[in-house]
């Protein structure tokens, strides 16, 4: 009877479900209400990869988002963008097979190294900006740029930095096509999205501005403990560079950040042009070690991915010279399973999402 059930299960699957047999599926790397990511091995080559499984029931009515990620990422070929090797589906899930990035997150690596300078940060941001330019030239908007989505390919010091997680990316028809979906991660989302205005690819540049600011000092440019206060300061472009933490950082870096964090989207420029910004083409970036200040701002060592946002939120409150101290409870991220069954098609998935700092929920219409 068990054999018959197994046979019926296999024959009732979509045609490309057979691809699953090409992989040996291993332990869970991360999980949430939509599904999970597992380490896997391509049996024919022995190459490790990451298999993302999304429950169809969790995205019912929004299947186009998953299919868009498959189609868009599958066409991308850039040294600093995560590669999609293959995709297929079962009756109950969508599967995407990505290259496995084992080098950890950008912020984690900075904390773990002995020295970090503005020049180092400039190099990382230039890399990410180059990947964004590649996307925008193809009318693709990422819409969820944040530190957790910047990963190193491997542990080597010269490892490439990769842009990952295209789950809510959008391919637009023309460079000036407007979008309206409320999406992204609080703290990195452009004010025009939060104000429910039509928006364009400039939202990615805003997110990069937040990342750049945080990378160089360790705390966020706007208060993340209160959405109303965040929006008020963001929509008016109130960016402060506190002397203690910014005195050893060039004016060109500050000008670059100010341009990206301009509340008027058109003033941010475009990614390709920004690659020629004075910060990148001049020799003014300092070689002063910033690691002590950055560590004071955030200490990502040993923390779960989602925990970094909570640290940044707390330390932004410490750094602000105009805000009074407030009591803030920080809930750590949910733990991950260390090991589970090798065949992941029918197992139960942990329904708890890792804790985030007030994520913005996508609207029902993806545009």
C-alpha cells in the first residue's frame, strides 16, 4: 500500500517534478511561513547549492511573484548577482535552485575583520551599485535592498559580494514605468513607497543610501523605533552626520549619501551615472580605521540574520543627539532547525517567521 501511495504521488506531479531527483537535499538553512531554504547537492557534479521551496498555498493568488522571480533571475548573468541554476514545481510547492553563498553577510564580515576603512566601504558600495546598474539597465527593480541580501560567495578574503533575494523584484516595461505595490523592509524602504505614491527604480537607490550610511558608522540614518518619526524625517531628507562618528569620513561620501537619500526621487540620479560620482573617481576616501565606531554601532558577531536590524535600531537611539532615551524591547530572531529529513516535499514547515524590525507587508496587487 505504501508503495502504491508513493507511485500515485509521483505520477500526480507536474512534468518537471522529475528534476528533483537530480538533487540530494540536505539540512535547513532558513525557514518561514512561505517555505524554506535547504542546502542541496547536484548529484551529477557534487556541487553544493541552495534549494528554495515555496508553498503554493502560501502564495495563492500571487503566483506571478514567484514566476517572475524564476523568469527574471534566470536571465541574469552578472558576477555580483546570485545565480539561479534551475527551477521546477511539485503539486504543492515551487522550487528554485540557487548557487550557495557560504561567505556570510557583508555586515557580519566587517565586524569579524580587524580593520575597516572608508575605502573598504566604498569598494563594497561600488560593487553593489554596479549590480543595481546592471538591473536597472534591463528595467528590473529589486525593491528589497538591505544588508541581509548582500552575501559573500565564499569565505576567501577576495570573495565576490553578491546581491540576493529577488522575491519581490519587478520587471517594468520602460525605465519610467511607475509601480504602486507597498513592499520592502522597514528602514530601507523609500518614503514614496510608504506614502503610497507611484514610484520608480529610484527606490533601490534610496535603499542603497541607507545601507551606505549604516555601513560607514554602524547606525541607521533615520530612527527605526517609530514608523511615524522615521517617515517624517525620511520624507524631509533630514540626514545628520554626527561629528564623533563622521569626522574621519570624506565629504564626497556624505554627498553621495545625501544624494541617494533625497526625498525627491528624480534628484537621486540613476545607478549608471552614480558610478561616476566623485566618491568613486576621486582619491578622497580615507584610510582611517573605523572599526571601533562601527562595532559600537552594531555588533553582528554570533547574531542571527534578522537580529542585526534590532541592533541597528537600538544603537540609532543611542546615537541620536536630539532624541531622549526610550525603553525598547528587542525580540531575537527565531532559531533555525539544524537538521531535518532529506526529502522536503511533504514535510511540515515551521510556520514562524524570523523576527524583523517592522516589515512592510506587500499589498494584494503586485505592480
